C-alpha cells in the first residue's frame, strides 16, 4: 500500500483527449519526464494507485497528453477526470533540490538558523508571483517566502529545509502572539 508520505502531488488529470484513452494532464512539476519512473500515482477513493504510462507528449510547459496502460477508450479515460496525480518521492530523490517542484517540499520540517524549528510545511502557495511556504507553527500559519537566497540547505533524506530569514520577518509573527 502506498502511503501519503511516499508521494507528492505533481498535477491533475483534466479530461479525456480523443477516442483512444489519452488524458489531458496539467502538471506543476515535470519530474516524470526527468527521472526514470514508468508510472504515475492517482488518488482514487482515498487510495494511492499506480498506473504505468504507455506514452506522453507535451502540449505546453504545464500540460501534456498521457496514455496510461489499460486505458484504451475515451469512456475509460473519463474515470480519471479531475483526479489528482502524484509522483513517488523515492524517484524524485534522484535529482537535486533545485530540479524539484515546490510541492515536493510539503511535509518537510522548516528551521531557521536564528530561531530554530519553525514547524512543518503544510503546503506551498504558488498562486501569486511570490511562492510561499505555508508553515504550521504552534497552531498558527506562517507564510515564509520560498526564495533561494533565504534557503541555506535542503536535506532531502531527513526532510529538513534550513532557512536564513531576514531579521524582522518572524518578529511580526511573534508580536501577534503577545
């Protein structure tokens, strides 16, 4: 059985394309094209299920058409409409941190060299031009800029991101607690 900590979300199947079972796939990380992995993982009814890819081709820098093994008709492909797609962490670890999409870091522990442990990355907000780590800190939500100049180290094995945050960035959060 595949567990949540063994995968990370890389996109979503949108709808069937054509009559031969191809699926339109919108992705946030093209890791499936950069490492040796023959399958993607879908979240179906709360269970992570692997599906082998027969082939895929890119339509843009965020969309591809994917053909899964055993999915040979548009009707069968419709079962994958709006299904979340995940990628195995073990294969993603083959590449360096700079080659990974931001969503890979969900679940990592975040530390700052001045303040120590900050909490766990609950999600990564890419909805604005400035990508943010959303960190659970003592029941509060911290928004930490995901800027490379603030990242000191990423330990993929132990799932730890070490930051050197500018003075005052966390002081704003601390004053709210008083």
